[in-house]
C-alpha cells in the first residue's frame, strides 16, 4: 500500500500530547490527592477538543489571512502555557512522591507561597488559561473557521531512501559553455583578477581564513585579519587560481573591497566565480557582465523531478502518473529546487489521487512572499508531529551543519517525538523523523562536511515562516527585545558571554530552549559568566534545553 501523503495541522500533534498528559496518573492523582477541582481538567480537555477540529482549516487560511495567523499564534501560546502548568504539576507530584521522610520539612517548603502549588494557585492558573482559551474558541466562528476542512493524518510509512544524489544536473550545457568562455577569456579589470557573478553573512576574516586553509591545506592558528591577508597574498603571489564564492548575500562594497585585496596578487587570468540570488551583489562584485541562469525547460525540469519522484528515476513504469506529474512540473516554473522538492514529496507514491491532490492544492496560487509554493506544499504534506520538528530548526542560522544525533536529542528533550504502539525507542523514532525530512529534500548533504546536512536557504526561510514568533536567533546586532512568545532561542557563542549579551531575552520568560551555536573558528576555550548562568536559571524555569558544553 502506498505511503500516506497528507499530514495534519502543526498544532494537532501538540494538542494530542496535552490530552495524554491530562489523562496521566500523576496529574489525576495530584488533583485528587490535594482535593483540587478536577472538573477544570475536564473543561480544559473539552475546550481544546473544540478547537482541534478547525486546525486544518486555520492552517491553510493563515497564509492569506493575518487575523487567522494571529489567532493560531495566540492559541499555540495558550497551549504552551497549559503544557508548562502540567509540567510543574508533574514535577511537583514526582518530587513529593520521592521525598524521604526525614526531608518532609523541605517538601512543605517546596509548596511555599512562592510556588504555584500553594492551595488555590493551581486552580487559579488553570482558570486563567481556560479563560484565555474560551475567548479564542468564541473567535473561531467570526474568523470563518470550519471543522472537517483539510486532511486528517494517516499512518505515515517511513521513507528509507539514501541521501540525495547531487550528480544529476539537467539542462545546463549552454550555461557551462558560457561560463567556460568567461573563465578562459582575458577580460578583467586590470588587477589580474576577473569576477564572474552567477545570479542565483559575509565574514571577511572567516572567508579569508577559509581561502588560505584551502590553498595551503593547513590549519591556520591566527584569527587576525591583517595577518591572514598578508599570508594569503604571499601564497597567491603570481599564481593563477579559480575561486568560487557560493550563495553570497552581502552587497556592501567595503566588505568586498577588503576581501579582494590579497586576491589581487594572483597571476593574470585568475578568476572568481560568485553565485548569488541577490542582483545587487552581482552589481557590486562583477568585472564582467553578469551571467543569469535561466529556468530549466519543461523536459529538463521533468527529468529532474522524475529522478527524485520515482525509485529508479524512470517514469515509464507509471504512465498514469506522467500526465499529472508534468502538470506539477509546469507549476514549478523551471526552478530546480522546486522540481527536486516536489519529486521528494511524491517519491514512491503511486496513487493517482494523491498526485491530483498535490496538483490541485490552493497553495500553488500563492504569490505574496518569497517562499515557493512548491516548498510550502512539501511542508503542508508533512505529518503533524514532523512539522513541529521541522519548525524547530528555524532557531539555527542559515548554513548550519545539522548532525542527526544532536538534532534527535534536542527533539527528545523538547517532547516532540511521538512513540507509536510499537517497541521503538524514542531515539529510533527521531531518526525516522529525520530520514523523512531528508527523503523530502528538506535537508541536503553539506558540501563542506561529509557527515552533516544543511537546509537550503529557501527551506530555512520556510522553517522560519512556519515557526513564526516562537523561534528566535540572537545575533550580535539584535537591538530589539525578544518577544514573550519565543520558546526556542539560539545564540552565537563567543569567547566570553557576559550579562549584556542576554539582556534582550528576559522578556521571553517561558523560554524552553537556549542553545549556543558555533559559527567561527575561535579557540575552543569559551565560557559563560557565572552571573549570567545564575540569572538564566532563575529566570527561565521552563527550560528543557540548556547547553553549557564548551
């Protein structure tokens, strides 16, 4: 039987976790043991059930209706609050159960006036959450949200395809010939280096260091730009070279001028190829006319799609799918990433009706943002629980090297993995989720790290879009405060992370993830200020991921 294609809404899986937790013995026993009003739990269950039916419709309408998007954000925030309260209750019940008799006094102190478990506070917090949810329930009719619209998730068969083969290139013969002519020409700017942008954050020190290490095949011990440039200038002196800078976005001429200085020492005929999707980058960096890549023609686009959609890359065994498939490819408008992504979405699917659902989906008509409709569709058809895992990746920077084990452990800590009735360990479930994302080309092999995977920039933009206000990337130049809705946050680790670096995040008091990311090749000895660590632990009581590893 063919694997199911369609998944449920993003929030469906999260609400299911809440339903399971409300029915768990520790929560039920806690209410009964303290003679709390368990009718509030039943009311919470009923209220959440009343919105679950419209989630599929809301997820589709939020794309074109800002009011629905805002409603979904508030609903998700309220669901997080409910989950946090259940977390506190489960923790209190566990601690109370396992305290030894000699420490009963400590147990009594645990339920102090500062603690939410003081009699009446649990009920008060629950009533506050219920009031917020009931207000949202009343809005669903005014927003035109209907039950039963959209698809219900079916059993998802795990795709076990290997990593995407990047060797299949279609329809670029003319481009290759044109680029070769430019490379072999003597055109230049008189400085010995020709620059050829090909229209598809710019750290001068890091790029210079990468070039130097690539040329010498030796690791450089310095991070000082002046020293790096002097060494690179000496290495390249009177030597002909070809340098390719891939996917450049920085269009600041001053940065490019600094990077170019040591490259001018190369022999005449040296070339630099710059690939970019930003036309202004080409205008700043070029010394010859820009070479614009055209869209693939229909046949080449179909060949690329078929390579990823059919197990053997051969559509001849499925003639009934080719007509529909070519219509899907036509909607990809010659864009290789779109064709490749749609092929990954439909890989091994042989049900004609499933292909028709993709072809006729309303998301193809979207033109309001830069996220390709084909990419939105690939996300749309993910199972609900895997949508959460995909959106979680939004907190990482572009070009981040994802490692399967690291990401699976993070998903586990966040409670994003759903165990089925089988005997699989959570780690196995996480690996299956990861493999599904790979099979749908939402991850692709990293060119610089054989064991790592990366997200294409547009895929990463999609993750940011669907994660919305709940993920944040703390950059060095962030001047605004982090919104209170943010639950997952990453930051660039530096040699010494002090108090002022984290001042912007304290508004997000319900933070669940605080994760450091390495972007530069600074010396490995890095630390966090003790004062910062104490403040973080006292401020963010709902953290599930706090990485302090060096």
